[in-house]
C-alpha cells in the first residue's frame, strides 16, 4: 500500500513537471513570436512590403522548425492555424495588399495567443 502511494505521488510529480515545462516553453515561444511580429506590423504600416515579406518569411521558417516539436502537446489544428495565417501574411505582403495583410497579421497574433491558452496549466486543460 505504501509503495503504491509513493509510486503514484512520484508519477503525479513527474507529470506535473512535464506539463509545467511544456507550458513554460510554449509561453516563451509565443512571447518570442509576438515580439518578432511587431516589426512586421510596423513595416506594413509604413508600406515597406519587401521588409514585411522578409521578416514574415524569417518567422515562418523558424515556426516550421519549431512547430513539429510543439505539436507533441498542442493540437495539430491549432498549430496549422498559425501556419496558415503566416502563409496568408506572406502572400498578402508579396501582393502589397494592406487590408489582407493586416487581417492575416491579426490572425497570426490571435493564433499564437491561442496556442498558449490551449496549453495553460488549468483544471479545464488537465481534465
């Protein structure tokens, strides 16, 4: 009985540590991408389409590298939504379409935020 209790508590602590680490990593990742998106918005507002496209492509490349790892604990549909928004932002910047670019920029911000909320260490997400 005592051994079972020790094993159960050990497993619980291990699961909590893994979940906490995933939440921390995901939060740091989202903050990093949100900061990387700020110059894109400034470039779009300034009509600097080449700069906005270059920055968006850099973000997309980094995201493609990291998305496979994040998909270990985040639903693929949520990570795919980020990928879709980044591709839309790239295409809009390439076509110099301000309204579409700002729409996809907003989608990028919202989808990155959604990733962190999906992984938040709350009772709802645990159950």
